C-alpha cells in the first residue's frame, strides 16, 4: 500500500502550461534581443519546470516561421556564428493576445486556490503559511476562514495580571502534548496602502499541558502552554515586503516570539476556552487574554486555532514602509497548532 501511495504522489510534477514557451520567449525578447542559449536561464527563472536548449531553439524556429521573431548574425565566437533574436511588430501584437489568454488561465487557477483555501483544513492553512497560495497577490482566504474567535488580546503588562494556576487533585493526570513543528503555522494579516498582505511561517515549537476527559479539557487542572514562533521565517512571497518587515521587528536580534498561556476556563460551545498568558515579542512582554478552539482528534492529537487583532505599536514597532507602500499598525495574528501526546515515563 505504501509503494502504491508513493507511485500516486510521484505523478505530481511542476510543469509549464501547454505552449507556455511561446509567450514566455516573446515576453523575454520584448524586453531585449537575446541569443537563444541566454534565454534558457531566463526561462527557468519562471519556475514552470526545466527548460532545455533544444526546446528553446525549436520554439524560436517556430516563432520565426510565423514572423513573430526575427534574427540576425551576432559576433562570432571560436569561428561559430551566433544569431540574435528579436521581436517583430507582429510578435508584439501576438504577445498582447497571449497575455490575455494567460490572464484567463490565471483567473481560473485563482478560483481553484480560493476554493481550496476556503476549506480551512489544516493542510490548507499550512499551504497558506508556506506561501503556496500566492499571498503576495492578496489571496488569504485561509486566514479569513480561521475566524474561530479572538486569540490573545493585549491587556497590559504581566505584573498587572498575575497568572492563576488551578490545583491538581490526587487523581488528576496532566497530559503533555508536543507541538508538531511542520504542522503548526502562524499567519499575520496586514493592511497596506496597496491592499492586503499576509505573512506566514511554519515551524512553531513548544508544549501543551492539559487533562483531557471525554475529548475535552478539564480546565480546573493545570492547563498551560508554551509556544515559540520563529519570526525570522515570516514571509509574504515578496522579498521587499519581507525584508522591511524583518528589519522593523529586528528579527536577527529577536528571532523568536515566546507565547505562554495559563488559567484556562470553558466558554460558550464545546471546545472553546478562555485563556490568559503573556507574549514576549521584539523584546517587549505583554499580558494577553482571549479564546481558543481546541479540536481533539481520534488519534489523540489536538489542534488549537484562533486569531485576533494586535497593534504592533504595543510592542514598540513602527509601521513598515516600502517605497510608497505603507503597512498599517493593526494586524490580525492567527495560529494553528497541532500537538501530539507525549507518553508518560
């Protein structure tokens, strides 16, 4: 069965859309004339699968026959003639038509991505956090679907709200859960002068301590959690935005945001709990309170989700700016944490 699954998985490979080389070559030649072999590296930068020289030269020959491309002799190297390729006026018009076709295809693919993102499944959230759903284009349907109630509202400094720890009875057994790093993610939704931007990161670590009875947490016991969030891994898919964000939050100096929770009580429907705790971010510690949703799974693992708005100025961070773009200080932070039980010694 395992081999059969591997065979199925191996069928999925990144490949260019049919005839993609035609408009891609036209686009590159519209920027500047080029030798055929120089186009190979530029085409591979589109990341639509490997492109080799024979396929590029076949494409150039086809485009030249259709009078979309013209060529002329370039400087000879080691006695070999090299030809330079450039776009014709007819090629310019064809490129414009091709771009319209590609836009229609992209719109169709975006609809597929939005449908997948809107499922709000754990894997869809992870895809969003890893940047696989095109966050830099404003597509953040996963983050929107995680509207499971407020998580972590800043309420002041720790000394203003001391933690409470409930007593543990003699017959109580507190279960320790270890966070599954590759299945736990943070999403930060931000507003900017050019539209929404979502930063995400996978790789959270930590532990959760709680007593589970009948699939629910018994909050009168010592329920608590510790979570480390790697802020250096935050990415929106846009290098300029990412560099400015990491600079503003001083990611090299403060690479980890530390979240600690305690004092859990049941609120509302089953699986929802109000917690208090504190967040250490950018060298500033703030007390927090809010609600989370805990979803116990048949295999004994739990998934904790939630989200709420922060003002980054509460953590002594100025609003990031990139050229004419400004990111507003109010952001929504959403978490998905998957944790598995650790066997007692």
